[in-house]
C-alpha cells in the first residue's frame, strides 16, 4: 500500500511540475508574441489576472489558497 501511495505521489508531483512549466511557457509566449498565441489559447495573462482578482475578493479563503500554492511550489523546488 505504501508503494502505491509513493508512486501516486510521484505521478502527481510530476503532473503539477508539468502544469507549472506549461503555465510559465504560455505566459512567456504571450508576452513575446502577443495575446493570440496559436498553441496556448488566447489571453492567458488576462485569465490569470481575472483569477487573482477573484481571489482577492474572497479574502481569507484566497490567502489560504495562495499559501497552499506556494507550499506546493516550494516542495517542487527541493
């Protein structure tokens, strides 16, 4: 059972790492090539800004979510 949990944890870590890399790549591509990048959809930065604005309206729940994302990101850097 522990082996299964460890393997699942490794897969989820790799999946999260891939998601963060794709997000960073899409933001950089949009900055370089403009808002209509063919491979990543349209206006990734606009969607991120809207997400952050909606999190800001939620108050304490947003703070908890941001801390959870920071915690997960820091775990990936180790």
